[in-house]
C-alpha cells in the first residue's frame, strides 16, 4: 500500500517571519490527516520553520543539496548541514535546477547517492519540456532521466525515494497535464522501475505529480491509480490554497 504524499516547494520565497507563519498554517491544515505532508522552505528559513513543525505530522524538506559532504565548495549546502537543521527529505533534480542551473543527470545521480547515503529521503523530479512532448518523446525523456538518476542506487534504498513527475511546461504556467496524461507517464515510470529493479518495488514506489496543482484539480489528479501525491509550487505559498490541497481527501 502506497502512502499518499503532499509536498509544498516554496522555492525562493519567504523570509523567516513569513515562513514561520505559513508553516503554522500548514500544521493546522494537516491536523488529523493520515497521508504524508511536507514543506520545503528556502535554506535560510529552515531554522525558523523547524520549531513550528516539530512534534507535528508536517515534515521538513530542503529544495536541493550539494553532492559533496564538506570542504571548499563556496555557496553550497551539505546534507549534513541540512540534517542538522531537522531536514529529513531533499528535493533533487527539479527542472529549475536542471534548466536554469544546468544540473545534469550525472550530477543529480551523485546528489541522490549523497543524500541516500546520509540516511535522508529524496524526492527525485523528472519531466519533459514542451518541445519534447510535442515531438512525442515524453515517455522516453522521463525514462532516460529516471534510468540515469538511479544509476547505482540499491534496491534497499528505493523505499526512501519518492518520484515526482513534473512536466516542465506545466510548472508555474497554470497548464496542468490532464489526469490521464499524468497517469500514463506515472505508469510508464513504474514500468521502468520494474525493469530496473522488480515489480514489487515499482508497485510500492510513491509517484507525485507536480505542475500547477491547485485546490480545484488536486482531487481529480489524486483519484488516478498511479498518482500518489503532489509536489506543489505556487499554490503552496498560501494556506488558502495549500490547506485544501493538503486536505484533498476530507
Ligand atoms: P507549480 O510548481 O505548482 O507552481 O507549477 C510545481 C513545482 O515546481 O514543483
């Protein structure tokens, strides 16, 4: 049985006061829900959010991490530093990291290894661009990112990895993949994981959809058999929109 998982990626938004207030509102919204709920504030707000969520069912995520553990890496943040601030899950491979900051499949693979080896969890993002979708390559691109990202990842580590399918053309654009389109990609990704590992691990893999998830489309998406959660950007920045997403099934 896969446990549903709703995550909010705040991206480069909120200063500490705003972050603490938003976290408190998410804690309230998440009261009593049985699925997983996570918020990923910017690095600079992690220390302000931790005391607000500790002892609650809301988990603390980071939006990225270095592939290195320490040393001369100006501007980087290590997984050890994140764990020290209470982070338990790290988002890796987000399309903004891939596209704006040129992160390659190889680097993302290295980061996945670093985070898993440190005992934390990963939300691993994959997704095609509009050009790739229009060329009929959506499934192939997702499969390739998935295979490259998981090189050398042991089957025993896979239970600490959530996959997030985020079509690049749907992020922050108001365009959402139809639930059927998203479900089709999720099913294909699950098949790839079955080929790489085995069908039981593929069946147990939690796959989130991300890209303009809103209160008015979350139910329809979550009703699909292969959609187990949501990775929410814009709509996670206000309790008015993230609250109903968190409580999508109540
Ligand atoms: P969006 O972002 O919900 O604003 O489209 C999703 C994401 O980038 O994770």
